[in-house]
C-alpha cells in the first residue's frame, strides 16, 4: 500500500510549516452495498493511525462517509493511497475538507460525460463513416491530437449531410446514469449549472433543456441550404473556452474557484477540471485520470452530489 499516483496537488494542500489538523470527510461509493469494501477502508484508516470521529452510512446512496481529523499533508497521502486501495474493488473514493464542501457552480462536459456517447461519432456512424471519425475522436480525447484540427477534420467529412441528422441523433441520445439526479438536486440546492460542449447546438440544446441546465455553451455547424458545409462556425468551443466559461461564470456569481465543481472525461476538459476546486474525471481518458484524483470510475454521476455534501 505504499504506491501512490503523481497527481497535481489539491487546492486544499498546505505546506508543512503552515499545516494544522482540520476536519476531513472520506466518501466511499460503491454501485452495490458492499460491507467488505467499507471494512477494508476502515481497516486501512486504522492501520494508518487515522481515528474515525464518526461514520455516516448512506445506504440509499450506496455510500459511506468517514469523518476524520488530519493535517492536509496526511489527508492527501491517505487520499492517494485510498485510490489505489479501491481501484480493484468496484468503488470510488473522495477525500476533501469538510469546510467549504458545498459549492455554488457546476459545469459539465456533455459527450461521454452527461450523455453516453460522442454525438459527433453518432452522426458519422449514421452516415457510414463511423470508424473513420471515431478513430480521430479517440486520439483527440486522449490528447494525442490537437482538438481544433481533429474537430475540423471530422466535420469536413460530414460535408453535404442533411441538417436533419441533428434532430435524429438528439432524439436517440441517452444520458449516463445519475445525470438527471445530479442536475436536478444541484439546482434544488442552489447551484448554477452549465453544460459546455464541443458538440453541436441542435443536440446540446435538447440535452440542456431536458435536464434543466441553466445555460449551455457549444459549437455551431455551418449550414447552407439545409446541409452541412463541413465547417464549424467561429469561435469554436475548445479547452480554453471551457476554462474561460468556468472563470466567467464564477466572476458573474461573485464567487471564487474554490466554490466550483467541474466534470468531464477528455483531454479538452482537463484545464477546467484542474482550475476548479473539485474537478471530477468521469470514466476519464488516461491523461485525465492522471490529472485529477477526483475520479468516478465505478459509480454514477450522482456521486458528485456526495462530494458536495448533497444527500
């Protein structure tokens, strides 16, 4: 259990000279109620000389909260080790300070995060060039290709396709497990919710309206005489756009980035994930999983509510 992953330091980590004990919560989430996973976590904490002040069992959420007191340095070490511990037991774990747990702003990526697929790939598949486009998408999401160039290349292959394809895909797109609960409860608890996507407006708008997002930001395809020209209307939504939306929304709400949460899966999401107080990789690509310790690899999107103390 000495293995740790070299993640960027979390926002709450203090240097050793300034570090003091404070209250932290360890959130353990499993898709199935698994007493063995809970006991494994308890045993690990005791073995690392961490006393559990209290335990909160959320059986309806398939989750358990352990409240502990620790310095930020110790909490960070524990967090990294716990990520290794649960990686093979179908569970997710999050460690964060109790103070400031509640957030004011939630920004979500759409493709492969809020919805199950990459909608541009879905469009391509319906026109017979699915494999060709999907290969480019995978490489772009892994950070192997420049997002703008990859977008232009994929969209150029759709030249001449009827704009009606957007409506067809929008009707078929399925949301990921926990997406509706996440947005519904986040708004009920006063969070502003924004959907930001490299996808195209006719699809993004449908998803945003269906789930009740306060705002959406996305790309627009150039269309002439009812058909795609193979070009994207400027300006495009890329990694910098997503990061800027986060900063602009926080400024408009008069809040700091420590009151924000973001979620995404691909390389173009990483800047906004790392800039937010809590940046969650949802079934993230390898580059993204290496870029943030807050990861959902086993449970559903509703686990983000637990991170923010919403039950």
